[in-house]
């Protein structure tokens, strides 16, 4: 459940980052931070043992 919460939070972070990048306040490499966290959440979801 926490992995799904992390995934949703990071998708929101990507949306906010996209808005700020569109306003040319940040550079495109700022997308790397939420993308790495999303990939980490997906990896945890796939490889974590089922309780």
C-alpha cells in the first residue's frame, strides 16, 4: 500500500515539475528526480515479497 502511495505522490510531483518546467523556471533535468523515485517505487512493487 505504501508503494502505491509513493507512486501516486511521485506522479503528482512529475505533474508539478512539468508545470514549472513549462514556465521555464527549471531545466528539463529536474524530471530525473521524480522519474528515479517512480522507478524505485515500481521496483519495490514488483520485487517485494507478498506478506
